[in-house]
């Protein structure tokens, strides 16, 4: 018989009891893992993603555990829809304490010479503009009581640049880190902490929105990694391992951490 939220109470300390968390890209991968873990720790969850049966499955799973969740159909690059989602979450649960700005795509992998302006724009619109919009429209609901904003960046664009053809993606991820630091200073007076997590290779379905063009072969520089290529565990990480970091940054246990980028890659990007 699956454990309920009540059963879990005797086994874990609920670090987010009474908190409201908004998670973008919540239907799969890191977003899904974070939604389930934060719900297990007592948070009410607003699942922000495009309509997909996976999002509905996450909502149903949280409810089966005895938690509360709402699904909000949203394209994070669309300002009106993001504003509606943040307002909807606040109206449903009365507040927003945690924003996990996680939605993102790899986009089109192509040499700069062949990358179309449209493909560049689309990657930046989802990854960087989507982060900006999510934070912008969450702020009015967080200013009163403070809270935590966590942004999913990447080792690409901050410590690793061997993703050939990923100029748009890496630029968007580097931009997220700069935006995070600006936001951390700007929002500190409201008691809102802002941090970025930088995952390495994680077992997710982001490959579904990756479009690698044949021209990438023209610019690749051969790089040979040791067997396993991940020094700590010798394999890609799991979404649940990243979710644990999101839980920590969303909880009061990280109440003096803001303006920081944290790598979660098993030392992969140090090779």
C-alpha cells in the first residue's frame, strides 16, 4: 500500500509545512521530481507547464499522497499566460512562498553560422525570458512574507563549453546566472532569496526538445573522457538528486544563502 502524506509525517520532518511552491516545467524530469518531493514535505504545489498527460499524472500523484496541487496550463515565454498562472496559484492557495523557475529546452543545436535567428530566439524566449517572466509575476505575491526563488541554470554556460552547437542554450544559461545575481540583490530587502542550480547530465526527457543539425559535425572538436565520465558516480544523475537541492534552497535551512549558483553534477564539469 503506498504511503500517504499522513504516514510520511512520522518518518520525515516536513520542512515546507504550509508553504506554497510554484514549479515551472513541472510535468517531467527535474520539475516532476521537485514537485513530488516538496509536496511530500508539506508544500502545496502549483504545477506550471503546457497541457500534457504527464502534468496531470503529477497532479494526481500528489493528490493520492494526500497533498494539494493545481495544474496551470502555461507557455512560460508568454507574458499574459505566466501572469495568469502566478495569479491563479496565489488565488488558489493564498500566497506564493517558493518559485522554482525550472522550465527550459535545449533547443536547436547548430553552428552559429547555420543557426537561424528564429531558433536562437525560441531558445532564449523559453529559457531566459521565461525565467524573467516567472520571477517578475511571482514577486508581487512574495514581497509581503519573503520566500525563495530557485532557477534551473546549467553547467553549460557557467563552467562547461564543450556542448558544440549549443551557443543559444549556453547563452541562455549564462544569462540566467547573471539575472539571478541581480534579482538576489534587488529582492533581498523583501526577504526573498534567489539562487541558481547548475545541473550536469541528468536523466530527463529534455532530449525530446533537442534538435541537432548535421552541421554540428563540422565544428566538433574531439574530446575523450575517461570511462564513465562522471567522477563521483560514473553515470548521469537522477532528477531526485537535484530535487533534494531544490528542497534545501526552498526551506528555511538555507535562510542565509542568496545570489549563489550551486553545481549538482558529480564533479562532471571539472574534467
